[in-house]
C-alpha cells in the first residue's frame, strides 16, 4: 500500500507521515517513509527553483518510491509526484512530457490525502516562508487534482487532532491494533 500526504509546504505533511507510520507499526505492518526529496535537491528550490531542479525532484521522488516499495509492504510519502509537479508548473508552466509522467505515476498511489493550509509556513532552514507562495502552490495542486481527475481525500480544516484517524479511514485501515493490550487489567 502506498499512501501520500500532499499539499503545499508548511502544512504538517511530515508530522502526519511520522504519526501514520507509528500507527501502522502498531498494526504490525512493515512501513517506510519516503521523506520530502526537495530537501536533498542540490539545485535551487522554492521561489527560485528551475526546471532542472524540479525534474531532479520528480525523478528522485519516483526512484525513492520504487526503492521503498521493493522493501516494504506499506510506503508513506511526504509528498507525491502531483504536488511536486505543482512547484514546476508554478515556476515554468505545464510541460507535456511531465504531464504524461505525473498522470501515469499518480495512479500508483493507493491513497492521496490532501492537507489543507491552516497557517502560514514557519522557517525551518529550507522551506519558503511566503504565505502568498504557499497559497499559490496550494491552488496549483488543487488545479492539477481537478485537471487530472485524481481521487483525493481532503482532511477537514478544523479537526487537526483527528487527522490520523481520518487518514486511517481514508486508506481503509483499522483504527486500533489487532493485538491484545498487555498492559490493561481485565475487568
């Protein structure tokens, strides 16, 4: 199973990836996280990105997903090719060859979960902090979702505390582990 959290930068995708991985481990599942590859990119990212940088990011994302899926039953992705592509489109416009690649690859995800923008991004040493840029990318992601006809589960803006349970339901996974709780006393 491959699940990707998608959305603009600074919305909490990374935290959700680790929280979901923890829950899946408690379900006795073999799980891996494909971390956000843009952070490893040796080329400019954010507002000053280039076509070459975004091509590197897209291809590295796919390569890391392939490697992870070869070793683990469950793969959680901190981004997908779709939201990575939104950054390319924002900077240089649509490219037919990448449209085809992204359309084909987006079908490899079992569940895509869109994380809404609920606050401006904070500086973490890598991500852009412009709220305008954050919202432009979010709108670009929504446009690609609509144009590509991608099935996406959208997390509810007002219930951040319930997002992991919502993600588990969206992926049709159990909310509680099947094991007996060894630490509770029988009634």
